[in-house]
C-alpha cells in the first residue's frame, strides 16, 4: 500500500528497481527509531525511558509512543479503574489524516475552532508548496502547528475521568496514559526550520501538570526537536547496524528544544 499510494502517488519513480529499494514505510521506520531511543540496545547502551514523538507534516500529524504499561494497575488515586476492551500496547503509533500544515490545514483549523485562520488555511491547502515570508505568516504557521500537535496528542493519549458505574465510582480511561513520559520529541519542517523558540511555542502547551480536561498528556517531559531528522535514518539502520543506529538516535538528545 505504501509503495502504491505514496511512492506511486507522488510519481517519485515508475521503475521497479526503485521501489524494490524501499525498506519500509516512513512511519514504520520512525517508530523503530523511537523504540531504539526509548529502550536502547542493552544495559551498557541504555535508552532514555518513555518517549513520545509528534511529527507534524503537510497532510498528517503522526504520534509515536513507547511507554511501559503496568498490566497490574488496579486502581488510580484509590478509586477503581474501568478497563478498556482492547489493552494498551507499549509501542503505539497513531496517524491523524485530518491534521497537517498544508493539505490538511483547513480541517486542522476547523477542528481547533480557529475561525480567524480559515482563509489562511485555505490558501495553504491550495498551494502546499507555500513558505511564509513574514513574521505574521510564520505566526499563522505556528498556530496551525500548535493546533495539530495539541489535537493529535489528545487523540493518542485520551483522557481519564471519574464515572459512576454499578460498582461505584471508577476511573474510566481512553487512549494511552502519557503522563509519566520522560521525553517529548517534535519533528516536522515547521519545527526543524522554525524561528528560535518555536518548540516552546508549539509543543509546550501540551506538557504540564495544570492541563485541564483529564487529558493524559506528559506532565514533566523534556522537550526537544529532531532537527536533523535522524529517527527515520536510525530506524532504517537498526536491523543490520544497531550500534550505528544507536549512536545516531542519541543525537536527538543534543537538539535544543527551540
């Protein structure tokens, strides 16, 4: 499907030998890189712990998370826990097809209720190659990115809330609990090529202990940006060159958060 709709859909090449070189879909290899960053290779080459990566693209916003899940959790804050039918997995990826900077700009601002940006979003959707040339237009791009990040992370993480059931008061959860995540990594052109402080303006609103609504978002995570876009490359290398992949993925930690 990736070869047919992404490689073929973008008309990158019609040659069979070109598609034969493709090692995997980009979201898959990025997730492999995220897992390597989180878990490392062994005790001598450890990972950084629980990690979330949010990648803001032109058409989609992808969230990758590697979080150790405690299967024995039976209560939260002394209250019962309503379990989901499908268990949460430690390694997870969600792809939001209506959230993006260009092709999905209109639906992003609509979902966020940013009516004042509807016209700007429409211009971006009509011209996906558009690059902002003024601080005002850069502010608009950051606002769209901030909306895409916030909505995508909330969809991925879900929320916890107290409900009344026949068994009494229980905590009902949806999505994946990211509250104890150690590291939040931002990716995508709007973050890699943005002005100084862009990570703080775009990502920081989705981190903190004072977030309302019961959303299970990171509370104290360090925020960095994959400025060199190494996660995908590390994912490609991980199978045959794990040491090189590990050294490469650690470069994410040296990228300042804006």
